[in-house]
């Protein structure tokens, strides 16, 4: 039996905010490519250890879909074309959105509940910071700690990440807020196209990606045990695919105007 999702949406105080005109509760229908890709798992995808190959030209065999690995881990890929958007806009957004819950709702008003910086500072920056979020993935309310990392830690070079007008990489470790346990990784590549940008989102979760957030001996034993015991359901991959596609398409439609109005560096 599925749990009914509690929809909060925009509140009275939200409509008094300076960016209230960008609120839109209508989520676009799922793109046909995503709908078709969610029918069955793919046979191959990008290994996390090879993530730096996102910087190669062209496309990979799996751009939209999900993979179930033998160790019980899941890999999800979503490609989102974004006309009139630039890589710099997304680089700004990832620093700006966690300063207020209402900004986070702009991204996906049907699923996003709250976002707050763990360090308590409301500055527009995300690198080496953690955003504690509450959002629905499918019908499940997730409380996740998105721990943003430098792309250099993922194998990308200084040269590859230097020009943010051409490409931006948003990289993070995913874990729980209330428990010292991480369970996944994410990378969003936002690369320039003739029409704007395309976002290539990649997630790796469960299985060998589970780890207790500690380097001591007992934590390492616990991590190995959890990696063997925890098997993520296939539906979780499908729900994440749909959610990622919805939120990226939804925000892309308003991001250029939002960026031009509220980016203080313009």
C-alpha cells in the first residue's frame, strides 16, 4: 500500500517574497524519453569510477535510464535539454537555493519541502558545504544531506572545470541528516549547447556506495555489512528518474529570468 504524499506547496508568507512571481505549481508532463526509459532497466551504464568520462565529447550508451548492479546498487541517468540557460546560471542556483525553503520550492513545488545550509550561513556558495533537504522522491519523504564536493575529488582536472561559461560540474555525496551514514553520489554536468545547455545527471546509490561517515575500524566493518545487506528497490530508481526530470525541466523554464533578477553579481 502506497503512502499518501502530504502536499504542502506555497504558503501565504511565500507570496510576499520578492521572487513570488516565479512560483508555478504546474509541473510539466514527463518527457516521453524518460517515460520509456523507466519501463525496464538498462544493461549497461557509467561506472562511478569512470565519471570523469562525462567530459568526453558526444554521449554515452545510457543517457536516460537506470541500471541495477549485481551488488544491489542503482545507477540513474537523466538528460535534460535546457534552451536559453547557461552553465553559470546553474552554478549560481546551487548556492542560492538552500538559503530559504521557498527558494527550494521553486525547483519542484509538488515535492520540495525545505532546504537549509548545515553551517547556518546564508551565503550564495555551495562548494564544500552541506545542504540538508526534505523532499519527496515518489511517495517517500527523504531527509538527505547533500554534501557538495569539488569536481577535482571526482577525477575532473583543473583545465576541464576552469571555464564555467562552457561547462559546470556539480558533485556531491548523498547521506542522511540524522544518521552518520552516506548512501550515494551524484554528478550533474551542465554543458553548453547551441540552444542553451544540457544537464546530464548521474546518480549512484546503495550497494558499495553505502558507508558509515567515519574512518575508524568498526565503522569500516559496519559499512561492509550494510553494503551486503541493503538492497534498494527498483522503484526507487524509477522514482528518482521521474523526480530529476521534473525538477530540472521545471526550473529551467524560469531560471534565466530568475538569475538575471537575483544574481547580485550581474
